[in-house]
C-alpha cells in the first residue's frame, strides 16, 4: 500500500507541475495578446482621429548598451506636432523591466539624436515601489487605480 501511495503521489506531483507550466504559458500568451490589442487600439484611435504617427521601432543594439550584449530593441514611438513620445505597453512590469525600458529609451534617444518629450509606461501590474522607481527615472506610469502590493 505504501508503495502504491508513493507512486500515486509522484504522479500527482508530475501532473501538478504540468498544469502549473500550462497555466503559466497561457498567462504569458494572454499578456502578449492583451498588449497587442491595446497597442493596436491605441494606434487606430490616435492615427485615425488625431493625426498622431504611431510606429513600432525595432533595431539591433550591436554595442549591447541596453541588455549587456548585442540584441534587438523594440519600442513604441508616437510623434505628434513635433513631439516625440516613447511608450511601453506591458501586461506586467518588474523592477528589472523598468530599468531596461529606461536604457531602451536612452539608447533610442542617442540613435535618433533627440531627447524624448515624454516617456510613458502603461501596465495594470506594477508594484508601487517600481512605480516610484520609474517616476524617479523620468517615466510617467499609467496603471490600475488599485495599489499593487508585493506578495508575502
């Protein structure tokens, strides 16, 4: 009986890990789809109704200044009446991602030879302390009205 119980427990643990991985993958995919939908909606509204140019900028950072090694950098850039706005739309944002976004913006500014007029971070999930960090770095944060608290 004990051997059967151990085998059943091991199988339950395998199934539990598989379910956790599946839920994690679904959550990540949902986040990507939500970001894309919001970005596309924002683009449609701003371009069609207000004459704002919205671009998805992608370039190769060969020097590695953004991620510490050569990699591709992606940003959403809005241009209106000569103003340059750089925007990041994410389903959730960690502290590391706040720093990475700031490095992406500075890298892009060097690349185009111009400082961004506004830097915006839009996410429903960002801890309050990370919002404070973003603001200290000159990034405007737009999030849910509820405070996001760290888990215990």
